[in-house]
């Protein structure tokens, strides 16, 4: 991936985390970023391993951020990460990491004269035109059946209600 492709194409947390994880040299930029499921698992482990009082556990749980798509423990405390400012901050750090570790493909190294042969387009099979008259006719029949059935069901409900009122 070129540097420009990274800038243009990495636009979500998932893409950024995936890019960091796929680097041949360990990239620690997103190591503290967890999605909601991973965050829930981490909090669950803390609860399972809790050895303090229930009051302390209650205070801890109240201090946890909720409602974010991604979370971080970079500063030792949990914080929610937004999809714009926080994402752009992590992306900038990943971009700098990529510069420092020389991971970018060079667009200039790609030979422009050796473009691969374009693949031939597959044969196009003709598509049958819709039979709109048939579709409309079938729809009309279905609607009439529904209306008849609804009218019959309504009349049956009225008869049943009248019978119940008459027996009371």
C-alpha cells in the first residue's frame, strides 16, 4: 500500500486496526484500541477477578465509559474513542509509524509501461424483459384475495363478538 492509498482508503477503525495488524514489523499504534465486544470481555474479566468490596466494584463500574464503538486504555483509564478526532489522531500516529518504518510501497517503482492486459469482458447474456402486465395481474389477484379474506375475517369477528355479547 502506498502512503497516499493509506491516507485515502483507511477510513474506519476496522481498517486502521487491520492495517496495523498486517504490518510485517510489529505496529503498536492500535494495540490499546478495543471494539465493544473486546471491551465487554475485558470488563468481564475485571469483574470475575475482583477482590475488593462490592462498593468499590460499583464505583469502578460507574466510572466506565459506555456508548462508544471503540475504547482505549492508553492512559491506564478507559476512555471512549470517537469516529472522527480520536480516529484521525490514531491514523496520524499510524501514518508517522509507517514513515518511520518505511512500510510504504513506492508508486514510482511500479512500471507504467507494463500494464497488464485488460481482461476480456464476459459474454453478456440477454436478460428477459419483465412481464409487467402479468406482474400487475398477479398483484391485483393477490390484493383481491387479501381484501376478501380480510372482509370475511372481519365479519367472523363481528359475529363472534355479537354471540359473546348475547351470551353474557
